C-alpha cells in the first residue's frame, strides 16, 4: 500500500517537473491566433474596421470582441478566409462597409505646401517629403488606406484607381457564350 | 545513331506545314509606318530614349532596357518618330501598351554597327552585347537572351531547337533551309560562350530539307555538331520535352535546364545572335509565317513593327476570314484586329476561317474519361486541375502542380467534351500570381507599419530622455545660483524651474525689443521730420485720451 503510494507520488513529481520544464522551455509568446488572423488581413492599416491598424483588429477578433466582416479592403474573400480560420459562419459586409476598387493616393504636386501632415498620417511611411518641401507618394508602398486624404489642408491628395494594364491583367473566368438554337 | 527517348503523352494534330514551305522567304516592301512596342519581351518594358519628331537611323536604340530582366528595342529602319503613345498590341487582354510610331523615310540609313569577334569575348561581355542588341528568344516566349547565358557554365549539352512542333508554323523550317550556315555560326558563338561539350540540333523528322541543309552546313564547317531527327509529336518542340527526347533527362519542377547541365536555344534566336555578333545588327526583323485562309501562304522576313495587315495583304487574304491568330493554332492568341504590329515573339499569323477551324461546340460536362491525362506531356492530371480551377480552389490546384503546366493545349485538343481547359488553367495561374503579389505587398506593408510604430516609440523615448537631461541641467544651475535672489511670485516650489524658463524668456524678449530700432528714420528731410513730429503728438494725445477713458471705464471699487 505504502509502496504504491510512493510510486504514485514519484510519478506525479516526475510528470510535474516535465510539465513545468516544458512550460518554460516551449513557452509561446502572445496569442498565436492573433498572428494567424493578422496574416489574413490585408495590412492596409486603414482603420476602417474601427481599430487603429490590422494588428489591433486581429487582437479584437481573437478576443471575440470584433466581427469578421469589418475589413473592406480584404473583400469578401478575406471574410471567407477569416471564417475558415476561426471556424465560424461567413458573414456578409454591413450596409456601410463595402469594398472599394484598389487605389493609390496621388499628391498634386502643384498644390502641395509641404506641411508634412500627410506624412504623419501615413501608416506605412509611403510618403516622401520634408517640411516646406514638396511631398510625393511612393506608389509601390502605398496601401490605399486613404488616411492621408483628410489631414491635407489644401486638398491636394486624391485616390487614383489602379488602372488595368497588360502587366497586371488577369485571365478572366472562362465564360461560355450561349447560342440560340435555330 | 543516337539513342532517343520519349516523353509521356503528346498528340499528333495535322501539321499543315507544307502549304507555306513551297516558296522561299520573301520580303515585304517597306511599310510607310512602323509601330514598335516597348514591351515585346518577357520582363520589364523598355524605356523610350527618343523624342517625338526625332530622326532615327536603322538599328538605333529607341528603347533602353530597364533593370536586369528586360531587353533593348531598336529602330527597324530609318525615319522620324511621329508618336510615343499607347497602342493596341498583340496581347490576350487587347489592352494598349506604350509604342513608338516611326514614319519611315525609305532611305534605310544604318546607324553605326558594332560587330564583335565572339572569340575575344568572355561570357559576360557577350551577354552585355546581346542585351544591347535586344536579342530575345524567338521561339515564342521572347525571353531575353543574355539571361539564358547567365547560369551554370559550362553546360554539358547545348541544344539548338529546330523542332517547331506546332501545326502551321514553318518560319524555323524555312530559316534552316535557307540560312543554315548562319545558324551554325550562331551555334558556334553559343558553344563558345557556354563552353558546351556537345552541340545538338533537334529537328522534327517532318522537315527533311531542313535536316539536310543543317547537316550540309555543319559538314562544310567541319564542326563536331550533330543533327538529330526527332519524332514528330506535339509538343516535342517545348524546350523541356526536347531535352527529354535528346538526353533522356528531365528538368525538375521549378528548375531550369541549366540545373541539369543543358541549355536550349531556338534556331531563329541562334540566327539573331549571329547577326548581332558578326554583323553588329540588332534584332529588328524576323521571319514570320503567314498561312491559313490566304492565296499565298509563305514566310516573310519582316521588320519588327510591321502591321500584320500588310503581311496578310501581301499573301492575298481569301474571303471567309473571321479572325487572326498570332502563333500556332494550339498555343497562339487571337489578335484583336489585323492592325496590330509584329513583335519579336510573332512567329506566325494564321488567317482563320470557319472552314479551317470549325467553331468549337459548346462545352459539355467533364465525364472524367482521362483522355487528357493520356495526352498531357507534363504528366499532370488535367481533369483534376480543371475541377479545382473552375471551383476556385487554387490551393489544391497548386498542390496538383498547376505551375508545371506548359499550356500546350493537348488536353483541350483531345477533350471529348470540348472544355476550354487551358483557359481555366490560365485563369487559375493568373489568380494565384495576383494573390501571391497581394500577399507580398501585405507583408511589406506590415513590416513597414511595425517599423514605423517602433520608430515613433523610439523617438518618443529619445525626446523624453533629452528633456529629462535638460531638466537635470537646469535643476543643477538653480541649486548653484540659489544664493542669487530670484524673482519669486506665487509659484510653488516644484514649479521653480518653469518660472525660471518664463523669466528668462521674458528677459530675452525685452532685450530684443530694446535692441530693435525702426530702420526708416535716418536721413530725413526737415518736412518729413515735422510730419513725424505731428504724428507723434497726435499719438500722444490719443494715448492720453485712452488712458483717461480706461480709468473712467473702470468700475468704481467699493463704492
């Protein structure tokens, strides 16, 4: 009886040590779900979801505080991916959140007064310029978040839709023309 | 006799090549206008380096390559640049591309030609020369030639591809028949550059004249090259498949032929390389087959930028034409109109009619007969790929090696349900590429955003530190000057330093005000001085009045 007890205690101690050690050794920093959600989000950092960036939105989704249909730049595709990831039902966009065509910001350099307000607003540092110097958008880095449009005191920033060119053209889904039977 | 190998699948469509090989390669009269696309090759579009209105000479550089993966574009003849605008080009999207329009003056005046002796050039120098001469692969993909010389030297086997497996096309066949010596010379240049141990010409056995001509040219030159007649099967002319047939080795998925010590060049490209080195002529013309519903199907040596319509007119189009195909019937693309310019990749134009290409019946559901599997030369499962592509299940399509598909069209050719299979694969491929692109952009944005957050945090910290340091310095100064009586007001002990700042600022402002003089009161005439005196007097009275009024206005205290 006593032996059995000692054996059980010994096993408990050994397992406890192993568990304790692995808890320290294989510790996971942060919530891995947040990273996974963040990887699905389009990283425009536009704040249209009501959170200050994609990471905070990902955190809110992980905590269950936010819905999955608040990210217009991600499109319906993004909602599908989030729904798959979280194992929840697809949810269409609400009334006020509709995805728009992809665009990049454009600064009318004739009107720019060099106030740097847009530079401070840009979440991805995609605007080059300095105080009292003309600013310009680095189009390749622009995520199209529109955060620079509102702060501009002279309204010289506009959003330009990305035109379809042979370089970014995509093959369309095959459509079979229906012919009328004679 | 060399032992040949076979590859899986393949089809035997009617070759329809004899129609256009009855007559020698012809030249078309100089057109009045040439439209030269700046994006005729795989990679980045070239950048125009001429102005509208500028006169250019034949062979002059008009588009400079941009970045490492691009090719130069040259003026095909002398003339004046009349426009640099977006024009419709041969592209499946029919979207316009930047083109240089050249008004031809008919003088054919050459710019300076830089011929080089290939024996004195190392591989890198030859690459540079070919890049400057705008030589790209003429088999159809228009891959810049210099890039194909960049990898893995030496190669064990250099293959010159004269298979030309696609029906109707005969431009390489006619080139080999008529200009075999030049092609062999080009092969010598390539052998030198790649340090190849073995040089093979792979030509399909339905071109006996070309095989004989090439063999004769090699014998005349006394070179250790070998002409190999390979069995006629489509798509035996695809580089990977020709390599398999000739060497028995397979290019692994996602790898290049150079990774297995083989490099492959089209015979047309080889001819262009010869012209670029021996004659210093950039790639400004190519041989193109005009065939199909025309009275005179034949090959033309045409300048790049010639409108297809001119070639078709020269071949006398027959009634019943309903569309034009650039390339072959298997992999070619339908032209939006016949009025698009010839590019470096245009090997053939087929004038199509319902009689030649009966309209495809409407597609029926896939019955999973797997005839496509038997035909697929890439050993894929086309019916599965189709299933995943049509249901937008791109991840699964990629798992089934969609990107190993060479879009040869063999599966669609044998499909009893006439499903446009290749169209589905192209759709899936371009969607996957676009998504990858988006993913990369998102990763970059995330990185930049995180760095920005980090930077803002760091700047905040640095600022706080700087302030704290300054405070400490001021506090030290206060304790040192504690003996000196400082103006004390209703200020709490803790706000001493703040008050100190304010006082110092006030002092500075006062000193500045005292130092400032009106600058316009020197050297005045007596009249002006009198005038100033009057104004000053008036100002003084106003001040007095204001002071009195202010005193009056003040509410009487404790009355």
